[in-house]
C-alpha cells in the first residue's frame, strides 16, 4: 500500500514538473517582467 502511494506521488510530481507548458502559463510568466529572466 505504501509503495502504491509513493508511486502515485512520484508520478504526480513528474507530471507537474515535466508537463508541456501551455500558452496561458507562458503569458503569465512573461507578464511578471522579472529582471535577468530573459529566456527568449
């Protein structure tokens, strides 16, 4: 049972970290205008 919960957590964490970034998220990120964060 513990391994099932841990596996589910790992899958969720990987999905959050490596999911494709949507246009809305990119727009929100670009609207913040952080200094020294020009990644274009």
